[in-house]
C-alpha cells in the first residue's frame, strides 16, 4: 500500500475537493486559474506530489484588488453582529471538516496529526471568539471642556487587509487575522506560503458554501497563491491599509519597510529565540514534558519553539541526564502514523540549514550531547527527517543568538535568578519565555518589569501552545505585533474621535477667542 492509502490522505483530499491540479485564485465563491507559473506541493513526510496550483501574476493581482475594493464598500455596511453570525457559520463548517483538514495540514507541513487537529481547532476557537467580539466593538465617551458639547470615540472598518502566512501554521494564523478582520468589517486578501498552498485551497473550498448561502459580496474573502512578487505587490499597494505578515525577521523587515514607505500599517509576527528557565525549585518532571514538546514539537518549526534551556547549576546535571534520556526515546517518523511525536522538517533546504547551524555552533565551542543526525533508510526516503539535538553552549555564541528553524536546543546554566533572566533577555528576539519554579517570589520576579522582556511570559508551562483568548506576539526583532485575542481587534479598525455641539454657541477649545469684538 502507498503512504496515501495507509494514512487516509487520498480520502481526505477527495473530501476537501483537492485535485491533482488546482486553481490558485479565489474571490470567495469564484475560482480563477492563475496566469503565473505552476507550483508543485510535495509532502515532506514521504516526498510524494500532493497536487499542483496555477499561481497568480501581477495582472491577476490587479483584478483581484478591484473585486475586493468593491466588496469592502458593501461588507462594511453589514451590521457587525450579522458579520459575526457569518463567521460563526464558518466555524461550524470547519467543525464538519476538522479531521480531513487536519490530515492535509499534517501531510503538507509534516507536523504530527495531533498538532494538525490542534491547528484546525484554533480556527474554530477564533471563530467563536470573533462571534462574541462582533457585539463588543466598543468605543468610549469623554467629558468635554466646552458647554453643550459631547465627545466620543468610535471604531470603523479599516479596509482591505493583506495576510501573508507561513508554512508552519498554514491555516490557524490566517484565521486569527481573518475572523477578526471580517467581524470588524474588512475584506481579506490571503497570500499563503508557497510551501503549503493546498491547505489554503482546502480552507477556501470549505468556506465557499457559507459565503454563497449568505450572499456575501464576491471579493470579501480572497485567496491568491503566488511567489514573493505577489507579496511585494501587496506590501506596496496603497489600497491595502494593513498587511499582517508571519515569518522570519528578515522577511518581516522587508515587509515593514515596504509598507512604511507608503505610510501603511503592518502587523508583524516574526522570529523567536525562546527560553525556559528551570529553577532548583521546579517540578523537574513537569518541566521535562514542557521542554520536550516546546523543543521537539513541530520538529522545532514553531516561532514559539523552545530554543534555549537555562538550568540552575545545582540541578543542571540531573536535568541534563533526564533530557538526553527522553530525547533518545522520541518516536520519529511519518506524521500521520499513530504514536509518532516528531515528523519531518518542511524540506531538504531546512535540513541543510539544520546541519549548517550545528556545524557553526560546534565551531564556536558548542558540544553536541544528543541527536543531530539526518535519518536515512526505510520510512525516511524524503530526506527531511532529523534527530532533534541538544547542544551545550553559551548564550554569547553567534549561532545561539540567531533563530534556526529546526529542532536544536541550546543547554545553558545559571547560578542566580538575575543571571538567568539576563541570559533570557540577551537575544535580539522577544517572543515567548517561561520559568519553571514552585517559588512564587521567583515566578513573580520573572513576570515583573525587571523580568522577561518577551511579549509572552509563562510560569510552569512551556513556551509553545498559546490560547486564542490572549493577544499573541512579541517585542524587539519579533516585530511588536499582536494577533488573536484581547484587544487585538483594534489593529483591524480605524479610530474616529467625534465632538458634537448641541448648543447654540460656538466656543473654541482651550478658551481661545477668535473674534474682533466688532459687529
């Protein structure tokens, strides 16, 4: 039997409407064949060709923009609760297709099936969150210094929102942005990663019926599959007031500069160099489980992956031994196979980056104490499988200061908590962080202003696995953006201050007199 038959991939593709050759442009209901180059999608799990997509070119983008621009004028006038109800229906539709979509996410990205299920559940959860939000787009009222005047703030739809997503979360992060943007009254143009185009095709196919039965204007929810040139067009187009981009710091810097040149807004979710501090007061078994998922989950290909482990010197040797033993037992293999915890890297280029990073850190003085091999033989024919590695290193090493998108965990030690926090903060990135300690003074210090400088700081849980209720994002080279929960919705709207004079006089603010006193 082929891998497809073994793991139900063929059935999932059929259920999702994925064909051998797929159109790469969608305006919600209408699909169009792109005039750009053909894009082939191969699974890193077994190297099999999943399907092909006809990509868009500049002319395709121009046509799509006109359609979406027209749709925004209609969509913004839908009452927000009505928009929320349509998003609720999207969540219900995603529930129906949760399992086959999770299979595709797993097969196209290489993440294990349980993580694929979790990613689709995130989409469902954000639909639920957005539904509630649709009745809570609150403004405020303020007292005026002028008699018979009233002041207030209200929020209006922003316009067309461009979403550029990364391969490692091919559907969830798009949903974080899109469901909030939709209830806020915006239209959305999605450019997915070229490494996972079929996940995007599947999502738009699932949601088409919801859009159709609600007569949602064509161009409200758009998909455009293309290379970096499409992303560049999105970033430079003044008609797109907000571009939300997820990816590397290098990519995000280019996006930020291009959008800023036209005085647009960018929401950037970029690289992470996340650390867990393990105190002598920690529950070491609990910490071990968190480190394993944080460092080896998704084969180290999360922006929240645990990349540095900072362990108290008094428990360093004990915890190191536990960790090495646990790494030796990690089941590695086809991501859809039951019991597997670590799947492949996304492609062979990622494998080369992994190998190069290990060579460089060893040249700096790092000591490889576990893993690091590229796996070959039966079951590993795609060439994308590696053993998650542990390297004893120093935080000052150049390679430790960088984000390598793969399963490399740098092992560091500390003597005092202040030193550990200093090590944690002494990297260019600032996304996620964690401390394991049952000492509340240590926990509170880590979470205080003198503690972690990251956008996410956890206690007694790992660096990965954010819930949609909290705003997600980081500081420094991570970009400073916030997506998903809390008040992240404000990024997708424009604020308007209103002053109403209901009197018969015309007083000026600050008591200014603008009159000659004559007549």
